[in-house]
C-alpha cells in the first residue's frame, strides 16, 4: 500500500512444511494476495530435493522469486542444519541452489551473513559466494554481520555483532558479474542512498519495516524516482482492512484478527498517540463483537480521529 516498487520477502518458511504438508497447511503457509507483488518466498531447509519441491510449489502459487535462507541464527534452525549454519557447508548450498534452479524458472537467490561464530573472514565469505554462484545464483542478500550461534539470541544477533558494510562493498568489486544487496542496521533514507552509491544493487530493511512501516511512504519517490502512493494513514488503515477481508473471503476461513493487526501496530511510530493506538488496536483486534477486520479498521480510524487527526490524515512530505 505504501510502496509499489519495493520487493516484499516472506518470513522464513520451513521447506518440509511446504513440500510435505497437507493441502490445507500448504495453502495457509503460502497465502498471499495480488496486492503484495513483487514477493519473494524465503525458504529454510537443508535437503536439496525438499527445497526444490518447496520452491516449485512457491512458484506455482505465484511467488516471483525463491530465496535460500543462510542467515537465520536461531538455535532451532541450527538443530535442523539450516539457516546461518549452512554457511559452514557452501557445497551443500550450491547443491540446494542447483536442484531448486532445475525445478523453477523464477530467480533463486541466497540470503546470508558474513560468517558464523569463529568462521568469519573475508576470504571465507568470498569462497562461500564463489562456490554457491557455481549453481547459477547471481543475487546475494547479505546481512553485514556475522551470526553468533553460541552465546547470542536471535534478537541479540541483530544488534551485537559489529556491522562490516565494507565487506559487502568489497564483494561488489570482487564479483562484478554478481549482484549484492545489503542488510543490517539501515534506518534512514540517507543510509539507503549511501549504500546504493557504494555500488550495491539494493538495500533490505528487516526489523525497521515492522518498527516503522510509515517510513516506506517516500521510498518510491526517493529511491525509484517515481511518484509515491501518497496515501494517508487513514487510507492505509481502511484499505488494509479491505485486503484482510478479501483474504478471509477467498479462503473461506476466519483469520485471527490479532495476527492481522500486527503489521499495523507501529503505523503511528514516533507520533504522540502511538501508545494509545497500540493499546486500542490490541483491544479492538481481540473484540468478539467485530466480525470482520474492516470493522476493526473503521473502529481504529474513529479512535485516531479523536486522538491525533493530523497524523491520521497527513500524507507524504515529498
């Protein structure tokens, strides 16, 4: 709604649940709407055949790309030997990418870190990129921190390991035929512009997209040089409610309003009414009286008409 040119990535989907789940489970996991394109399916797994089948099913569902997650630092994925620990076995990642590329016509990309635990060096990172690219992978999204699997939680892994943006810049020069996107610690439009000027093909925002979704209202004009969507928060809230209702209607199922409300929870980040917005959004999303999410959206618009009408109806400043 806020940007038509940014690329949306799913959360990591476990490949065996996509490949081996029931039709109902698969439908729930792969659920998306036309409004979300361009969408990349991010897959986690270590079995090349299972990953290939999951990639094929994602393509059948309409995803625009499939991405191999080699960056998640959770100990749960470590036990299944996927996520960041896959960086320790670049040959396996190469085989996964090769098998996926055989099954799909959409691009296969890789998201990774700089390294894992004490296996962190620029030469090791180059070896990983070189090995995986042999399978035809040309696009890498790199979180410019290493993953610490021994001693840090996933949340701590997003902030404690130092950022080394220069390693990613060096990869751009080292591998001129490949494309590198940078991720980690980016919170301003100025930082995005600096990274792009350094030669990376793109900039990924992860946690910041959830913490401050309103940030994206100016992305199209500032970084794609096309007009913004120029929607107010009021329009976003109401349109989002309509999309959620359509998802329920198309699937024939009722979805949890609390989960649907989650992407809206920080829409007023930085505004004086943010705490009230979050508190009342939580209450209304849990209300048994409101049967559709549009009703939740309409109720929240009424709340903000009283609490902060200026922020509710403000549009892009560009």
